[in-house]
């Protein structure tokens, strides 16, 4: 069910993100899904505008306690299309960072964002999960290890996120065809 070509790895690390920059944008947006720069903010906006699934994911996160920072970045490996992790282990306020491999085909970047936001929804639904080790425990329970598909150690995938990415890509291509 999982192809290593398209799947996104789930890295169980505490990611660092320019949180000071992101905080500066807090006042500007009430949304819980926030870009850390202009291009990432645009990516979120375009996903919500062009994909019903993307819009629904952002809505679900807006109604949750989880705050998601999104950053486009260059990864050293082409195997990685995106990842998600806790920015810091603070259970009073849960912040996760999503990193999307860029630059790539824009539809692929948007589909990866949809895929990662599905993981954010999975985490949002588990209020006790607020640090990397609780995250590891959660994905050991709900995910499939991707190591056996040639992925990295401590990486997991869920069928729901995998299918969400595919659905978002289909919606984006449909929207493009209609315009
Ligand atoms: Zn994934």
C-alpha cells in the first residue's frame, strides 16, 4: 500500500523552526495553520483555495488546540517530501512544525502539505501527545514503519495521510482542469 517514491516520512525529532518569526504573524492571522515566511503562507492559502480536503483540514486544525507552523525547505535527500514534529515539548501549548520539500512541482508541494496536515489532525485528536516520545508512541500504535520500504529508521506512515495526499492531488488537478 505504501510506495517509498511518494510516501512522506514521519521523523520523530523535535524540529527547530524560526518560532520568533512565526510568533510575529500570530496577530495577523487567527488560523492555527501558519506559514513561517511568505511562500509558505501562500502555500497554505492556495491549498485551502484549491482543495476542499485541504480547506477541511485547516478548519479542523483551527478548531483544535494545536498550532501548526509550515515551512518550505530544501532537504538533503530527495526521498523526503515532508515531515512533521513538535517544535518543543510543552504540554500547555502544543506547537508542531511541518516542513515541505521545496522547490518542487507546485501541485506536489500542495499535496505534501495536505498529507502533513492530515498528520497534524491525527496529533490534534490526541491531546496527551505533546512531545517527541509521546509522538513516537502514537505512531507506533496508529502508523506503519516505513523503514522496511527503504525509508529512515523511526519513520512512520499512516494509510489516512497517504490517501489524503492522493485525494488532495486529484482535487488540485481537477481545479486546474476546470479553470
Ligand atoms: Zn506521512
